[in-house]
C-alpha cells in the first residue's frame, strides 16, 4: 500500500493543477469569445486565409462536435474546428483556428518535432494499451522479478517522451499563428494580447501533462531503484 501512496499523491497534485489550468483556459476562451474580430472573419475564414497565404491548398477545414475539440489531423490533412471556433467571429476563434492551421503548416514544411511525434504515435499507442498492467504486475513482483517493472518503466518513458516532444510542436504552432495574425493585420493591440493569452493557457495544459508524466515516471524509477 505504501508503494501506491506516492502515486496517489502525485496523481492528486497534478489532477488539481490540471483542473485549475483547464478552468482558466475555459474562462479565458469564454471571455475572448465575446470580443468580436474587427475584420468580421469566422474561424473557418481565418484558417483558410492562413493556409492559402502559406501556399497550402490541399488541407480541408471541417467542423467537428465538442467544445475545445479543435485539432489538426495529418492523416487526412484536415483542420478540425469546434462549432464555436468554426463559426465564431471572435478573437478566441481566430487564435484557435490560426493555431490549428499552424500545425498544418508544420506538416507541409516537414517540421522536425512534428515528424518525430508522428513517428512515435504507433509506439505510444502500443505502450498505452499494456503499460499499466505491466507496471502493476512489476510493482507486485518488484522484489522477485524486477525486470518486469523495468519493462513497464521503458514503456511509460515512451509516453513521457511523447509528452515533451509535443511541447515544441504546440509552442511553434502558436508562434506561427500569432505572427501571422499580426502580419495579416487581423489582430493588433489589445486583440493581439488577448489572442496571445488564450494560446498561452492552451499551451499550459500540455506543460502540466508533460510534468505529470515525468513525475510519475520518476516515481516508478524510484520504486525500481529502492527494491530490496
């Protein structure tokens, strides 16, 4: 039971931090969704213009259900925007749409970290399916069969690596989005500051996830090294 206590502490701390950051993100998104974009462009219009300005014409822009469900799918080259972003004509909608278009531009330009993250997807998908069971068995048999826990740690490490590789991908997409929004004259002054703030809080969710994964990984390593 003592072995699990540390895990529950780590899990609880980062669950609280994640909840706080998530609430802040939703609060900022709701606030900035009420600030109209002076150009009157919708999120879909913003995404399309950013892609076209970057010479990209083979990416579709689609509306997907859900709130803050926006993402870029490199497999079918689609920028998927939630209804609030797809139809919205606000600073928040413009920031999110430009961010997801930033991922499409990364894909088109073969951005190194995006390529690395995509290459890790099959590994992470496999690891995620079995690692919890191997880690559980590894902890139970840590004194008699420590190699099992070591295998679980290696699998978990792949997901931690994925989380940290995701960070430069997200930061770069936001950098591209904000630079384009400014250069295209779609946001300026207070608008641009609010767009920057919205994407900063969105990025914070990935930072928290990466740190939580690292803390959990180090906890498992500690168990392995402390076995008697």
